[in-house]
C-alpha cells in the first residue's frame, strides 16, 4: 500500500515505524529536516521536506497515486486542509486526520465529502481518555480493550499469589467458573510469550491476556488475582485536554480531584467541571499530596504534557500510599524504563492511536485493531465474508483453519451472540472473529485468510 504520512512527530514516527516494517511504500512529510533525516536513517522510507498541506509538496510526496494520506501534524487545521487538497486535486481514496480540538469534533457533519473530506478522524486525547476510563472501571487490569461494540473484551492482568487459578492448569478455569466462558489468548512470563494449552500452569507474575464477554470480565479477573475493591477516590494531575475529559466522564461516579499547576487554567477548569475539586499546585509537591490524603487515594493518574513530571509525581504518590498509580508517557524509551518500577501502569498515547489507525490500514475487512506489548503483538477483529469455496475461513471449524504460528482465535461474535472459541466452533459468513497475534509479522498471512477469492459473487 502506498501511504503518505504528514508529520514526523511522535505519532507520525510511531505510525511510520509500524507500517514500514510491513512492506508498505511509505513517504513522510515534515518541515523539520533533522527529524526526517533521523527517520530515514532508521527506516526504509522516503521523506519530503515541506509544508504538509501545500499542493506541490503533496505532489512531490506521490499524492498522484497514493492509496492513503495520514495527516498527524501538530496542527488540526493543517491536517484538515491537507485532506481537502488530497481529495480535490488527487482524489486520494482514504484520508485520515488527527483532530484534537473539541470545537471541531463536536460538529461531525463538518467531516463529509461535501465539506471537509476526512474519512477517518483520530483524536488521541479521546482514545487515551477512554482507555484510562476502562482501566479505572476494572481494578487490577493492565489493559482493557473493546471488540464488537463492547460485547467482547480483551483484558491483560498480572496473576498474583493467592489468586484461585494461580498454580493450577488452565483447564481448571472451566471447573472454577461453571457456566462462564473465557479463553486465555496469551501468557507472557518474564517477557517471553508462552502458548497457552490446557495443561499450562499459571504462575504468579504471569501477564495473562484473556478474552470474554464483557459481562464475564470481573469473574475471570477474580480467578487470577484476589478480588479488588472498586475504586472510589481519584486524583488526576494535569488540567489539559485529557485531564478535563477524564474528570467530566468520571465525576458523577467517583470522588474526583484534579491538580493543575497553572492558576489561570485551574480557574477555567474549575468553572467547567461540576463536582470535581480543582487544586492549584504542583502534583510532585509532597506536602500537597499529604494534605489531600494521598494515602487514602485509590488511583493517582498523571496526565500532564511533561513525561518526567508524570513519572516523578506518580512514583511519589505511590511511595506516599496511593493504591494504584498511572502515568501518561509519550517517549517509548521511558515506557520501558518504568515498566518494573513503582509506576503500576504506563500509558502510551502512541499505542492507543496506532490501533485506531491500523484498523483502516489492514487489508481485508477489519473492524478493530489493538496494538499490544508496545506494538510487538496485535489483537484483530476481522469479519468473515464469502462461502466455503471463496473463503479460507467460512464454513470451517477453527481446528481446520491454517493459522500462522503464534496466532489464536479467542472469540466469535455472531450478531448479539458471543461464542468463546473452541476447536469445533464453525465460522459462518459475517462472523466477527477476534484473533490474538503474538508476532505482528504474521499479519499479512492473517489478512490473506480473511480476503475473499475472486470466485465469490
């Protein structure tokens, strides 16, 4: 696929890094020659220096025959205009734009081919907000990802000593939970993937990915770790876009406080929110945290624009007694560094954004993609089309499907019905099939499985 990426910042470079490794023809456009040079040294791609929305720059980047433009510069306006020009001058089939400002997002009818021809809107701030909200709603989870409109969820959890299933074989899960179905999609032990079999024994500290109907998630989590009490008291650090959205979404269900350093912004946020207590101060101020009873806080979540401030304030909150701490971290190297520290969950905006982008890049009919393990693994929701003659999956049981190594089918959604995958589960036309790939390099092979042959009419 020929793809033009506009913007070589953190999101653009993450997208380029992921797509260049999958044999796509990638061109990156940016004004910063140094960023482009560094990217070209690392990746197999072309670069063009210039303004992302300028027609001549887009032409030099190959817009005449590009399949897709992904506009992820730091300017909403540049991204929207670039999509407009790509459609008007070059008839680019797929146009994806990052738009952060709610003032635009609140008017979806702006983004039509009669107005601004943007096919897919990406809002990293909203994606991160939704991601953090799901983590707060599921105490103990490391990741909570939705498929099939929320009917199925993939949850990552760390098994702990004392969990009913820890020290037992996976086959015992059905005995512990009669009538509740779930499937373990993958287990990571000391960073290495283990293929889950019926006789695989769950050990303490294993990172377990399991798939279940949304209504069964809490029951399965309770098998892998001691049941955790629901969260009640939350403190967010940072009154920017993400902090404000989180408080607005959660203040009706939880006791929420927000710490904002800037006085003017703190006043503005306090006027905007109804029930949240807004505090003006430094989230890394030990005295302030103690005054606000950090030791009784269930979740401390730092979401400022400063990675270092987020990490340090989260570590301090944990040392002072906060039950769970999260930090928003943009730099991939920092995410690796804090993985085994006192920060419970490192949240990467790039990883959340990548899944949304990949949904529209994958070949075949793909309804959802979630990047996992910092992009090394993926979970995909693919839709089966065709019949037994034209499809490699329709009309076949799961054991008959030739899945690539390290790939497993976790669940099948048929209309409103959720079927946890078994060896004899038969795939029917229009089924939504949830797959887990330990190695994303197997994606082209999975895509080919779900492509319909030319004989299908």
